[in-house]
C-alpha cells in the first residue's frame, strides 16, 4: 500500500515497505530517522517498485586517522595524502582542508570517503613550527592532525671556482638553495687560513678565501648553515634534520721547485763551474716560494778527502759540514793530473708535505799537476864549529853539510816543481816534520868520574814523547811554514819554491866524549796556496794551502875519539867511523792529499838527555 501526503505542494510518499534511512538507525525525536538540525530532513523520493532497493547515507563529520607526509618545508610544494573516514561530502564529493595561520596553500587534487590527496604550496614566509591540519564537510570539521612546517636543509649545487691554488686569495661564489634569510658560511680544509663572507641570500653566498702557501693540498669543505626563514632559528621538519649542507673544492699545493744553488751570486744548478783547488767554495740556497719553509734538507757530494771545511796548521783538517742553507768548504784534491770533477747535490722538502726536489751543481776543479820535490843531498862531515858558524878554532862537530845555501853550508836542499793551473800561479810553502832525532853519547871506558854506560839524548823538548801515545805523530821542525835560511830560520824574502835544511848540528864532540852517534829522520811536505778568486770577499778565508805531496829523508853518523891528532880530522882527535850515511830520500816523492799534523815543535840541536 502506498500513501501520499501533500505539504506545501510537495508530495511525500509513504510506504512501510520502502524507506529512506539516513543516520545510524537510532530513534530520533522527529520520527523521520533524520538527525535534528541542519535543515529540513526531507528528500523528494520516488519509488518504483522493481524489487527490494535501499540507499543509506551517513551524516557524520570527517575523521582523520593519518596524513603523509606529516610535514613540509618552506618554499616547497607537493602532495599530502590524508587517510580517514567520511572525508568528503557524500553529495558533493568535496572537502575543505586548512592549516590556520601557516602560509600554506592547499587544494584538493582527488578525494574519496577514505583518502584525500591535497596539492600543497608552502610560502617562504610560512610560519614554521608544529601546526594542525583539518578537513571540513557539510557535516562538520574533522579532528586535528599534526603537520610540521620547517626550514629546508641547505643544498650547495655549485662552487665557483672549485679549484683553489695554495698561496692565493680568491673570491668564491657558493650557489644553491635553502640557505635561508641569513645563512652563515664555514670553510675548512688544508691550508685555508682565513675567509670572509660578503653578500648572502637564499640561493647564493659570496666569500673571499685565503689559502696558505704551505697548504699540503686536498679537499676543502664549504658548509652553509641555515638560521631559518623567519629569523626565529632553524626548525627541522623531521627529527635529526641537519641545518647545514656542504660541498667540496680542491686545494692545489705548491710543488717543491728545483732549488737554486747559488755560488758567487749566480744560480749554478745544472751548471758546470770551473774553480781552483784551495779556493773557498761558498754555496747558499735560494729561498723557497713565499710562505713556504724548508722542513728537511740534505747535501751530498762533498766528501772528506776531496774537500775540507778548513785547516789550522798542525791540526787535522775540519770535516765539511753544511749549516742550514749554507755550505762553505775547499776542494783540496785535484788529483795528480791537476783536474777533477765533483758534483754537489742539494735536496729539500718544504713544509707543505709535497715530494722533495733537488738540484746538482758540477765543479771542474783544477790544481797543480805533476807535482814533485827534487832533493839535493849533502854529506856527513866533522867540522870545527863555534855556535852557528864554521870556525877553524871551534869545537869539532858532526853535521850534515855540503850543499850551498844562501848562508852557510846546508845539508839538503828541496826544490818544488809542478804544472800550475792556467791563470793562477799561487805560491808554494813547506812543512818539515821530524820523525826522530836521537843522539847516543859514550864516555871513555875506565875513566874515573864518567858514567859506565851510554847516554841517550834527543832534540825533542820532551824525551818521554817517544813513549807517549802521540809518538806516532812527527813533530814540527822549527817553524811553519818551513823556510830558506841557515839552520832552518824562515826567511820571507827567499824564493818560495826551495827549502833547505840547515847544518843539522850535533853537539860539539869535544874531549869529554869517547864516541857520539846520531840518527835523524824527517818528512818534508810541499803545500800550494792558490791566488784568491776575485769574487771572494772573505779575506783570509778565501784560500787555504793544499798538500801536493811529501818526501821522507834521513841521515846518520858516528864519530869516535882516537886520542890522536894525527889520526883525527881537521886537526882534532876525532874521526868518522864507517856507519855514517849521507842524507838521501828514504823513499821517493808521494803525491798525497793528506795534511801534515803535529803536536810538538823541535828546537834544533838542543839536547835533552835521560
């Protein structure tokens, strides 16, 4: 049965078997199964009986169960997915989303009862922080769902230039996005000694960067930190979101350059220099590039025997040793041919930890060639002598004589010869070292008041010298340098290529001795001092003498008292026995580079007996 009723011109049908139910099925005061309020609860419905048909609509407001993502960053746009129930108006299929006072623009992209997709656009001046999102339909407004609006993490997309050279200051432009309204810049890396920030915006920062010269090179880190877009500080969208973004630039170190070995004001690295043995070689190293320092260095090629650092007469030569970036020494060995080649290499490592570099200078060292000592030998004689003069009225004395000298009769004469380097005559000098000088005295046997045995004497000031550890070192004969003159007195005006040994006096024999014997050995060294190089300003350090070689020589003699003037010599009772030997080289000339060394000085003909 269908019944109809008319109200205000509208026909309403009522059939107990057909109904329209809206709501949750509860009993409502109106009896119409519509919830009170919200307008008339009437719908024009026409039922055509085709079978059993029912339509049920809910009038409940929307309910949000979750949203994704749960936040967004300022200056970005995207899609927000809302999940829940009754999210749209069942009659219009629409819903209205809102985030109050946020600066977020929302529009519905698609909507169903359980899912609503929103297009969102968040302004750069949007209020950051934890906000709330709602959906509204004709049936009401949903519960609030938390939605965070935060600042983006800065992203650096480019650094220009991105290759920096050590020892320079450059302007660098950092480009990207998400820097914020007042970003700060941090630059760290090998050798970055300073930087300053100029203009800064959300997408670009300009900075001036200084890289120290001693930077070892590598990667520099450029970091931009955002302080937010609203001035209230950086607010992350997600927990742990960093407020800074970074990128890198490369730092190029300064390679260690080839050192400059400086000699007499010129760079001789890779060059060959002609020098004279005995002249000072003063080397220095040119400075490294500005801002760099030498952390380690080595010199090589200057070896003992070929070069010395200096010589003090009587002492061992000083071993060559550099002092930092300076090296002063003397080449002393040009070889028997008068020419030798040496190379000096300097290697440095700078304080920027780069590989070492080195330079080599070659020295063509010239000196005297074919050096030699030519001796003229005298003979052992008995002569009447008074002091240092041969006097017929003097006491008989055994001596070495027979070679004409400028004053008196010398016993042996040495002459130097050599082929000198072109352009440098230099000067010769001599050093004589006495190896031994022993005198044995014997008194007549059976004479009362005389010792029963022989007496041993020496011209050395300390007879115990021969039992000391220093006995292996000969003693200097009289002076350094050894000169021309009677009885070895140095005469500066004498030719410097000749040395003569004086009369080599033994004590007067006299009547008190029955017999006297003498044994004498010595080494004569030949030295040569070059003319200083005109570029040298070191005065006495400009040159030193260098040894060319040496010659060993000796003489022995023995005299006995015959007690008969008819058998004696020179109207005396003394004669030479058969054991005397004329002075002669004990060995030939030896071309050596060793220097003479001594600790004692021998005073000629002053006997010390024990």
